[in-house]
């Protein structure tokens, strides 16, 4: 069964303290893995798409990487404005989108 | 300009009522979706339309009926609302034929059934 698991559920960092969020997936034929950011009361905001193992994407303090079993979202020197829930999703070979339950990130000033 | 918009933002209603949520996208995408996000923030797909045709219909009570008048609009009508229908509903869109499968989401409609 296609499945996406994110860890940790919640993460508190001090401003400037770098860390990584994990997304493990089991899917029949990966067509794409996505990272989204969701702020309270808002819809998910698209960040990255990764298509194949070894691929990396960067945007400001965020860097996403992909292996055959998992993806990491690395946050370098985070700021309080990076606080949000980060969602991982996959698009399977059977054309299904499966979301993880997210990691709630809180960056303290 | 808002890429994916939904109305209303909040909807409070009583059990047994019928209500609709509207969604519009101006991205030129050919595929639109409805998701339900529960209290634990889990996003679960409900329906997907491609060029006005239903292509995904997950296990959803038949009280929920999507309607797509054109490629840019996908509405969700809910009959006989129940307490368990309380959630945030998100509309999303993507361009199926582009090879890029990322979805763009609307701001959500918070439905509260009392």
C-alpha cells in the first residue's frame, strides 16, 4: 500500500539552529515527490518537486533531497518566519497523490 | 491575482442542511481536486476532475457531489450535513499533461456543522 510517513511530528529550533525533516515513502512507481509549506489558516504552498533519486532543489534556507526511500528537507540557519507545517506528498505510478501528516516547525527567536 | 480561490472562507451550518463551496483557478490548469483536511491536519483527496470529467472518486459518502461547469471551476455540494463533515476543505489544481505534477491549493473553507 502506498504510504508517506513524516518525522518528527513537531520540531522546535532556536533561530540559526539547522536541522532536517524526514519524509519516508513507499509507493508503486514514483512520479514525483513534493514539499509544501502550510501556515495556520492557509492552504499548502508549493515549495519543491523532486523526480528521481539523487535530485536536489534549493530555495533560500531550504534544500530538499531525494533517495529511493526517503526525502529530506534541510533547513539552514532558520528564522522565526520559517515556522510552519511542512507537508510531504508523493504522486504514484497509479496517478494518486498521497500526503504525509506533516512536521510542525517552530523557530524561536 | 489569486491563483486558486475558494468561497466561502468560513461556513457554519446546522446538521441536515445542504451547502456548497465554490472553487476557481486562473492558472489555466486542466485538473482540479477537492481535499478534506481533518483536525490532525491530514490531507485526504476526495475528488479529481480532468477537463470537466471525474477521474478520481475516493470513498466519499454520496452526500458529496462535485460539479465542474468548466475547466476553471470545481464546486462541491454537500447534502444532509453531519457533524463528522466538519473540517477544512481545500481545492487544488494541476496541469496533468505538463509532466509537472505539483498541485496549487486554495486558501481553504472551514466548515463547521453544529
